[in-house]
C-alpha cells in the first residue's frame, strides 16, 4: 500500500500573534498533536529562514511572529528552545549571522520567550560524508546533532538560482559561515547544487516543518522579489511533501525545480502529489493567481520541451547579474560572497568568464544593487513586463 503523507494548509490572513499560534496548534493537532512529534521537557532546535539581515516586512525571512508562536507553544510543553541558523554572504570577511539575528527580530523574540540563540558559525561543526560524492566531506553545524528535536521554519519564496525555496532548500543554512561559498563552487551546476542540498537533508533529521506563507515572496527572490499576500501556513512532517504542495500552490511544475527533482530521485521523502493528503482548511491544493516566477526559469527548467528549445534561445533570453553603481553602497557583500571571486572590488565589474551563475551576489546584496539583466537588449524588450 502506497504511503500517504499529510500536509495541513491553514488560512491565516495576518501576523497577529494569537491567530498565528491558534492556527499552528490547530494544524499540528490535525497531524496527530504535538506529542506525536515533540516530547515534553526536551530540547528543540528551531531552524528559521534567516538568509541575511532583512527586516520582517521585506518577506525574505521567516516572520518573527511565526517563530514566537512556536516557541510559546514549546515553552508550554516545558521544552528548552534553541533558535539556530547561519546567514549567507560575507561582510568584512565574516558571515553576517549576528547582525541577522538582530535585524530579523529573532534576537528580540529569543529574549522575550527565554529561547537561546545558536549562531551556527561559532557553535562548531560535525563532519559527514555526503551521499552524492560531490565532496569528500561536508561540515554541518553541531547544534543540529545536539538537539533532541528539530523544527524547520521555512519561508515560501522564489529563488533566481533554484527557482523555488522552501523546506528542503532552507537546510542550506545548516552549513556554517563561509563554507556555503565552497559548496556553491562545488555545485556550480544546478543539478549538482541540488544534490548538495539533498545531502544536507539526508544527514539531518527534521521532525516537523511549519512554513510561513502568510506573506510569501514572488518575482526575483529570495531577497530581490516582492512580498506576496498568500495568507497560508503549511504544516507537515515531510519536507518534500510540503514543497510539492507549495510548488503546486504557485502553479510551478515540481520537475522544473532542480532541488525537488533531486529529492525525488534520491527518495528523500514524498515523490508525487498523488501520495499527499491535504487537511486543515482545505481538502485539495488551492491555487494562487498572478504569482511571478523568476525570469531564470528557462535556464533551470528540466522539461523535455524546454530541453528542445533551450539550445536555440538560451543566449537570447539569458539573464546575468549586473551591479548598478547608482544603488551600490560599497559594502562589498557581493565581492566577499562570490565563491569564485568574479567581482572586482574597486570597479564592481563582474568577470563573466569566471561567473558560475550561482546568483549569490543578487541574493545577498543588502541594497538591491545587483540586478538581473537580459544579455540581449531585444530580449529585454520582448520578455520584460
């Protein structure tokens, strides 16, 4: 008999604390109750999306109210709660994780709710041997192996390099500090990077996923897109099931998302939407309208149709990162975060012969100064809105 995975989709139209807390409790109850996933008096690590020092209203990180609601529930279960992550990029040669805890509001939540912050850059790491063989060894933050339980708190967003980011992709933050740039370099091809993400998920045991899709991000995410009012919270104990549902909500073919394709191939969890039972405020997957997918979709698509036309049109429609000198604040986040050192520190010009199109510069720029532009000006006229 085919295994069924359950995803609870809850309606929630604001970040009102009591409303969020009640909806999360209701959704977890539908899945079997907190006692099914978390034992009382245990140590629980929460892994939010904390991509960088972004304010909650930018919709680039998990909203602090989601975090606070889960902590409050766990404290009622007399649990010890840790909040852990490592932000992307580098400022002055160092990861901006400490700054991110402050700007995202997580530091204030931790103080108010008596939770402990775990900066994955400074907590030590555990060496694993990745199943993919893309690297001989990989280092994952130690708190993920010290906590008794892990709850993943992803944000539903688009991603110019990965097309979509949710539960599975959120685990990249388990790699400490500047090691992430090394794995971006190893995973220069989308399929290779996808397998690195799957390696991390295979090594870490996630007990529950609670996705912040109250305000998602569309367009050129994961930081340069726009807030999208989706008014949903997704809950599941299977990361793949959650992401398959989320991609269906935004009308995205799961086979176009390299990370999810790799997860299916390597049997990370749920493999098909037919294996999923929808519960909560819906009995089938709702669809949203006017949700914008990144312009990089054609480059990443794995469909047969796309495979036939890509050789003919890729150069015509291809986008590349360009640094807008008028917006640039000379913080050098892009320079220090580039895994192949393709950006000149003084001129901020990108050497496209070195560039591996990981889009880290676009993703991590604090001032939206790295823009995606079409190689062909005519393509820009035809394709852009």
